[in-house]
């Protein structure tokens, strides 16, 4: 059974979003949306959830090289909590350290 996952790279100004399949362990960036609009990112995220029909959501969590959560991680965790409350989908957090270097 294929499970579709939407992944979120949350930032204060923009949110990167990717879609992937658990079975293939591959993800592809699909869009970047503004995070700080007057109404927030929720209507655009809702559109993407309707379009892709994910089974779960993943949010990148900023960790230090020692594995400790950085200060900004509190904001990221709140974003993940809001995703779960608004869309009633499971939300997992994953270590996002070095992902920008890997993407480059």
C-alpha cells in the first residue's frame, strides 16, 4: 500500500513543501508558500492536502549538530501542532539538519 506524505520545511517567511511516498522513500519539492500572510498559510495548505490526499504529514525539526533542538524548534513544533489540529492528520517531526546541504 502506497502512503503519501506531505513534508513541510517551516520558516518564518516561507514554507517549503514536498510530496513523497513511503514505499519509495523519495520526495520531490512541489511549492513554496508565504508563511506570514494576514490569514496565514492555512488555505493554501488545505488546497495541497485536498490535491495530494496525504496519509500523514512530516515537519522538519531544526536540531543542533549534537541533536538538541534549536530555539526555533518551538515555533516549528507549534506549526506541526496546528497542522494536526486543523487537518486531523498524523504529524511526525524529523531531523532536518544538513537537509539544505543535501538538497544543494
